[in-house]
């Protein structure tokens, strides 16, 4: 399936979004979604109905048991609802969502949408010590809609080497946005985690968006907020932090996008994979090439 160009209306929405007070709105969302308000149950019911959220997989199906909206939004799943393909050759989706884009990294360049690109240097920043490992590699971009499960897991077993917090805007990442906003993922706030995996390297980047009020990582806790003005680099090479395929790495407090990258000649997308394909965490999306 070929990526589509932005329509006039999508371009207009992207232009309007430049004027939004992204961080202010997100700070308000952060506070509100953590309040034990008397109308929380009604709000969750409305959200479930509007976005057609399937609660059957949730560890807690009863909406009345969630005391805040954020507890509901970051809900866990029942054991076994996301089986992980444990084959050594399989690479799995790190999250629920839809495939927004995938393909080869053209030297330093990733495709965001038709006629829109961004570079490794812009995305991971020069502070990333392992940036060169992804030159000529491959990438998979997955959009998490409001109805999805919002915890992110490892796509392949590996050792955590470094993490980079990159400050930025909080543009929407809804399906129209990558087509309408230049260098969207390289402009939004994000947290990139770099892993050494068997025979190569993997990067999992959680990209923030408007109302993504927080990104939380398993080994650091809450990384953002606060929303900083400078890149922050974390080095873990001496800490022996290893994660198995399917193990949780982070949580989106409200929805967004994950960009997953592999080193050159490491991952081969499944033949049936296509843009806008719904995907579940743990579902095989690629296989090892080496």
C-alpha cells in the first residue's frame, strides 16, 4: 500500500496546530487525569463508547474500579492476552496500534509520509553514541490511537545501552499529522532507548504528542514531565540492564507513536505487512535477516 499525500484539509489542520499551546494543554491534562473526580466513571464510560475501547482484555474490566482516568488509560492486560512469539528469528510489535510507515533507512534518512522525511541525526540527536549503527538499517513506525493499550514492550531481547530524552513540541500524531507536519517525529518531545541485541542493535523511541502528559520508563520512572529545554543522555552500559522479548519498557500516559529501528541487514518486514495494518503487541512483524 502506497503512502498517501496530505489533503488540503489535513494541511490546514497541521497549520492550525502550530498555534496551539502544546505544553500548557498537556500540563493541564497531566493534572486532570490524575484527579479522583466524582465524574471519572462517567468520563471513562464516554471515552470507551466514543473510541470503541475493548475492555475484555483488560486486567480490570469493571470501569468503576478505576479511581482516575490515568489508571484506566494505562491499564494492564490479563495474562496471556498478548502472546509473544519466542522464536529467535521473530521480531514482534512493541505495542498495540497501526503501522504508520516502515521500510529501509536510506543512509541517514527515514520516511515519515509521502514526500516527508527526517534524519537519524535530527531524530536521535548527535548525543546518541550508537547513532551510526542504524545507518542503512530499517524502521517501523506504529501509531497508538486513544483506544489502544498504552504500554510499550521490547520487540527483541537485548541489553540496554543508553537512553536519550529529547525536548520538543507536542504536535498531534493522529494519522493526518505525519502527512501534514514537516519532520513531525524529529520535532516532538521523545525518549529513545538503544539496545544491543543478538547480532545487531535496536532503537525503540516513544514519541510524545499533545496531551501525552507523561512518558514513564521501566528503569528510570517518570522521564517527562518536567518538559526540559535540553537533551539529556543516560548511559547504562555498565549497569547490565537486560530485557527479554515482550518485557515492558515504558508507559504512555495518553497516546502517541513508537518508532522502532534496527541496524543494517538485521530485520526483514513480513511480506504481508502494510501501511495502516492494525497490530497487537507481541505479534510478529519482522524476522531476522542475519
